[in-house]
C-alpha cells in the first residue's frame, strides 16, 4: 500500500487535462484499462517517439 506520493516503484503526479482530451481518452480506453494504465502507456510511447526523433536530429560526426 502506498504511503505517499512516491514509493520504490512509482510516483503520483497531478496535472490539469483539457476536457476534450479526457473525453477522447475515455472513448478509446480498452475494457478493463485504468486511466493510470492508459496514461502510462501513452507516456511510454511518447518517450520512445521523442528519443527516436532526437537520435535522428543529432549531427553525424
């Protein structure tokens, strides 16, 4: 059981999200998928996308 916003495995964050984005997320979440699971998957995908973009933009020495 978590005792605060941060423990050994995870960290809780708070963010304001536009209503349109929340509605869109609810429309596409899979059956049984939690909001936390959806956001975690979206963050993982975005991190990978940005790292690939960053690697492409680095000058080749």
